[in-house]
C-alpha cells in the first residue's frame, strides 16, 4: 500500500493526472486538484441493517478476543486445517 501511494504522490508531483477507480469510489487528481466521487447508491447500501454484519470479520467480543490463544484458534480455523504452521 505504501508503494502504491508513494507512486501516486510521485506522479502528481511530476504533474501527471491520476484516475483511481476503486469501484465504490473514484479519485481523480488533475492539475494537482483532487476530486472524489462515490458510487450511486453507496449511502443506502452502507446504511442497510445487514451491511454491518457482512463487514464484520468476527462476532467475537473484544474481551474474549484478547484472551484467546492464537495457536488454538489457528488450529480450529479452516485455513489452519489446510496449512500447517512450521
């Protein structure tokens, strides 16, 4: 990520135009001016009640997350059963 943003910074510093399309938003830098546009309907999608549940990486509470042994969790995970740690 750092290399990507350093590259964007370098291009803009050299006076080049940059147009980054992330799907949900588009960032355009032309003549060192920044313009950001968001996908139509993004606001309603983000405000949907089911969106937060989709975006959660885990439903584990924060207190139990920090008390959980990483090696035991890894062994129980799907990836942990496929890839054995060295």
